[in-house]
C-alpha cells in the first residue's frame, strides 16, 4: 500500500487491474476529455506506460481501491508532465463514472498532493485540466489549486486547450 485515506487505498496497478482499467478507459463519457474511449491497444499502452513509470520514476498513477469492497474505482497519483514549458510534478485522477460525485477523486488527490509535498519533496504540485472539464477543475479547486496558466496539449491528433492548476507547498510541511 502506498497511501491510505479514510475510505480508499492507493497501490501500484498490476496486470490484474486490467478489467477495471478497461471499464474506465473504454467508457466514452468518462473519456470525453481525451476525445473518446480508448481501444484495447490504447488501454494496454496506458497500463504499460504506468508500469514503466513505476520502474523509472518510482511513482505513477496508482490504483484507487474502495476499502469497503476491494474494488478498483479509479486511478490517482503523481506523474511528471510537461506543463507551461517545464517538466513538473502533476497529480492526475481518473475515476470510473459509477463512482463520480462521492468525493473519491478529491480524497485520493488530496492524499497524493500531501504525499508529493511530504515524501517526494515537491515545492509545487500541478493538475493539467482540459478547459471544458468542469468536474476536474472543481477537484483542483478543492485541493487549494489556482490557475497558473493556459497551454495547448496535442493528444490523439487533437489540439486541446488546458488550464494549469497548481498549489504550492505549505510552509508548515
């Protein structure tokens, strides 16, 4: 276990998480900000990139497991991303639509934010959010993040305007 929050456990994803990962990445509503659902090859690439990041960086998106049931309901974790022309530490979150609007994304992302400050030595943590994704913006705001800039990310051959949200390390950490 990497992180525990009141209702959730965050741990490294494995090949056994592929069915739960498919349920997230192949859902067209969940993946609206990514221009639609992923095909099987894209799901496999996503998982492999995550596993490679564990090996190379020591962290990546983690499986978010509902402690009450043991079900993987999402992904949340720190990754290095290129935002506003620099490589920065980002907290990413993506949840199964069946578990939206219950506070899980905020709970998991707050744990990751705090972990980034306390254990990874981050001075600032970002969230890159497509400018149409109001729900993710609300999570970032609940994390104490503010907009630090705008940028365009090309993903799947589509230029997508994004907002760079960020929060600085609290002086007490």
